C-alpha cells in the first residue's frame, strides 16, 4: 500500500516510465533462398540487364525447365529469348555456339551434363578453341549449364561428374557452385564473361535452402571466377571440395571439432582456373590436406590438387601425404545401398581426416 501511495504522489510522466514494458528485439531472420531460385534470379537479372542474353534447351520455356530452374522466364521474356529446343544436344549446342560467335550471349541448358556428351564436339572444338584459333579475334561468350554428378537412383548413364572432363580443356572456364550464394554469383559472372563457361550444378542441391546475405540480393552481385572461398576456418587440416560434398565436409568438420580437431574447409567454386593459391596458403598453415569430390578417382579434381601442391611451395609444409576421398571407381550402381557406397559420405571424410592426422 505504501508503495502504491508513493506512486500516486509522483508526476504522471515518472509513473508511465516505470510501468512501460521493454521488449527484447531479436535480429530479423535471414532470408532463405534455394539453389534453384538463386540460379533463376541470376538468369532473370542478366536477361533483364542485357537483351543479347537468351536461354535455350529442352523444356526450358513452356514447361519452366525439367527442374523448374527457369520457372517464369518464358512468360516474362517470350519465345524469342526463352527457347524450347528439339531433343538434339549436338543441334542446339551448335546453334548456341553460332549465336555466341555472332555477338549474342546464349545460356545453353543441358537437362543433365550426361547428355552433354552428345554435344561435346561443339563444347570443346567449337566453343573452347575458337578464341585461340582466331588469334583473339572471335570470342565465344556462352554458358553451358545444368545438373552434374550423382543424383539418386538414376544409375550409371546419368550419374557422372564432368568436372575433370571439362576442367581438362584449355579455353573453357568451369565453375561448380555449392550453395545459393555461389549459384547466383557464379551464373551472373559466367553470363558476363567473354569466354565459354561450363557451370556444373547439382540436382540434389536445387531444392536446398541457404541463408542469402544482403549483398547477394543485389543485382550487381558477382562472384569472381577463379576464386575459392574458405567456408570454415581451421588449424589442423585443410579439406578441399566443390559442389554438394562441401556440405558433407562441413558436417564432418562439425563432428571432428567436438573431438578437438579443427578443419579448414575450402569451397573451390571454380574448377578451372583453379585457385591453387588459397589451397597452398591453407596447407602451409595446417600442414595436412584431404580432397573430397563425387567424381571418379583417376585423373580427377583431387588428383590435380595433389599434383599442384606437390609441385609448389606448400609441399615442404606437409606433415603427412595428402589423401583423396572420391567416388568409387565403378559405373554408378542402381541399387540404393550400392549407390550410397559409391559416393563420398560424411563417415568417409571423417575416416580420411583421422587417417591423415594419424588419430
């Protein structure tokens, strides 16, 4: 009662101040964007920015794309810029290369990169080599894009990783995004590049949502081709990967951190030109290296990284041999249990890291 009577004698302003509630304001939730929508957004912005850009491929227009990556673009830009093609990769890849030579900037979608073998002469002999063979007079600004690598239950002919195939060829740039930020920044950079760019996406990542930072939402957002990203800082071992296995590497790093092992995880982003400097700097710090990829082991991306490390200044900093984690050296089986044992799993990465560190 005494407290209430005291309040009654105070000026009204003081009382209202005492009774005012204070709410804790939490930070706004980060925007979540799927990899599918990030690629769509990047293509949409570049189609809007430059009328020379157009998209062609099987079912990209009226059906909104086999994986709905081009959803809404046909309705927005019409038949002349979003073009459904016959089921002939050699044919429409040739049309796209010719259009690029004539000054347009085509995005050529393969429903899966396994089908790009039907058009590999156009990609390698027509697109990749023309700038060199013309002594720099004839650029070929084209993007070849689509899902690459193992999916789920599609067996041997639809599960190959083409990172090493196309990364082998001078004249091509090859990018391999993991998350939504990678996907948008790299597709926009690829479209603006005056060289032919192969963009290797992953079907299993299309529907996965990631935090989308504010800078990635800008129409001017680009990720430079040829620059890797350190996704997690660490001191004990360097783990290098690209595409979907980057997520597996981060999961493995989280598990191992509870055991006192700090992994530095590098997302390559670009296969060619490879950012070997970032890998070297990390190896010089951690003194250990593991590479992780979904493709076959022989002549693969991991093999190239190991060779470059051996030939460069970082080799003398290694305290143990580098170890590769790869897909199994077999055509992809159809049975799920065999398929799971043919692609790198988190447990395989953890085993390789412990083997390298001798723990």
